[in-house]
């Protein structure tokens, strides 16, 4: 990817269309997949420089939001749902916004690849549980159903941030 110039356009739209009639699990899985695909779709074509550009008083950037979402996927599915420990996050008690700290030296393609890897890890955990399974990690008051609904909400909310940032960065707009 050219690290200096964004395309100003979005790629061909190959995102899934969730079925209009499906069971609960298929609906949750397909809406989560759509939100995840939309994150990548809306970031595609941005330069590394633009993806790391701050346009707001906060440290919110496209690259930072995607890094945040990768950490959120790992936190909720691997740590909370599956009970894995010692997962490496970019945030810490000393730097709670660590995942948002990016620069133009951070390749957007690498950040997206890490996000897609986190989503694949999450999908393995989703496939190995029923919707009613209770978390075995640090907070066992949640079910897989709740976590999936939360990730749809969290991802969609941050997709809105990326959508606005993308339009401000290079004018690209789209569904």
C-alpha cells in the first residue's frame, strides 16, 4: 500500500448480506460478520499516514480503532468466554488507551491482518460453544449470546467512527 496517498474510494463491496430469515445463531453470526467485514471495507484504500491521522481532540484514528477492536475481540472471546490467560493486549493499567497509540509507521495492512486474525480466533471459540454457554473466564455472568450481541454493538459503534473519519480523511463514502 502507498503510505502517502489514500485512494478516496472504497473497494468493490463484497460484504455478506445477512439472511432475512434465519435462526438466532445464524443471525448473530452473520450480523457480527457483516460488522467485521464493514470495518475492513471502510478502512481499505487508506494510506498508512491517513489511517494514523488524528482529526479529533482525542487520539481516535482509523488504525487505532481497528487495533482496539482486535484487542476487544481477544478480551471478550478468548479471555472472558474461553478463560484463556496471559493474552497480550496493547492497553494496560499504565496506558489504558495503548491500542489507540499509532503512527504512520504502523502499516494499516498489518493492523487489519491482526484484526482479521483476532476475528478468526473468536470464530473458533464461537463454534465451540452454544449460545447459552456461560463464560468460564474472569466474569462468568455472561453467555456467548450476550457477548456476541455486545460485539455486534461495539463493532457497529466503532464502524460509525471509522465511517466519519474516512469521509473526513479522503472523502470516501458508501454504505
